[in-house]
C-alpha cells in the first residue's frame, strides 16, 4: 500500500493519523510519502497525480477551504481515495462556535514550540534557583536578587511557566554578590525588597515548618535588618530596579517584573 500525506504545514498530524490507520492492516510494506507546505493548486495537483499513478491513498490536512474543495474535486475526477483529516473537524467546530477559524497552517506546531519554550524556561529556573549556579546568568531574561524568603523562587517559577528564563540570586552579608551580575544589563536585574516585620513573620513561619527553635538567628530582627541594609546597598551598586514585595501576591510581583522588562504580561 502507498500513502501520500499532503499538508500545508509539516504534515506530522496527517502522517500520524495515516500510520495509525495503516497499523490496523496486515500490510508491512506500506510506503509513506509526505508532501509538506503544499499551499497552492500546482503542488496539490502534483501530489494527487503521483498518488493516482502509484495507486495510492491521499491523506491530507489543509486549512484553506478552497484547496480542500480542489482536492475533493480532482480526487473525484481521478477516482483517487482520499482522507480529509482536518476538514470534518473544522466543520464540526464551526457549527458550535461563533468564532471563525483562523485558517492559518501549522498552528498546532507553533503551539508545540511554545510548550517546549516554556519547558526550557522552567528547567532554566530550576537550574538557576537560589544561586545554585551563576555560570548561565547572562542567558537569563531577568535575574531576581534579594534576601532569603522574599518570594524570588515562586516569582521565578511563575514567570518560567510563561516562557521567561529567570534566575534568582540570594543576597547574604557574608558573601559578595556573584561577579557575573556585573556583566548583565541593569534593565535585566530586579531587586526584591520587603519590610523587616513581614520578613520576620515569614521566616518564623518557615522555622516552625522545619520544627526549628524560633530563637535561631535566621528570624532575629537585628539579623534581618542587617540583611535588608546589605541588600539595599547591593541594589544601589547594581543600579537595578527594585520592587517592594511586602504585601504583593506572586502574580502581582511577576507583573511588575514584566513591566520593568518593558513587556506586558502574556
């Protein structure tokens, strides 16, 4: 059996359907020929003629109604077996929704590309979370800096799910900020600041979760004040934008980060 796969995009969808169908037949010699980016009648007619010459079946996905109609007309003239994969789906959807189809080839592939872009961004955020690595900071869309427990990680992950590569770096008085920050555009660095009393509350709750004594220096008011002063000095040295996250939800902080980047939330 010979199967021609015709598409106005890559043809992956049509080929997957064709192979699924062919798998139901005891014919291990099925040949598949994919004709991609067939966007005009000449390309379509060549595929139809070849499929007829080889006594094959034509499986196609075309979003253009005129091209689909042309395939049906010419296939009838040639007495060629065809399978319209996309047409019936578009027709059914059109009957139940007032929104007209966009009729743009390859949209599903573009959605796949967007999905993988977001996966890459999430992997990036995990790799560069909490200063675990600084070697790739220059590849980040934005670098968040601030003291511990000021929502750097949740904001990083929120933005990563939207496709942004985000790294975050903790600021600790005993450690100099990584030198890699000096080579990054200042408009791609955002500092997070927070009120001392709110940060103490957050850290105390964290210690309770870990079943650690509240007297630990991590939540000590003088220690917190020292960390915040140090962070503010670093922000001034970097010349970066600063966002007060004290009473902001993750979504609100993320929106402000995007505003710093000059982008609306996507």
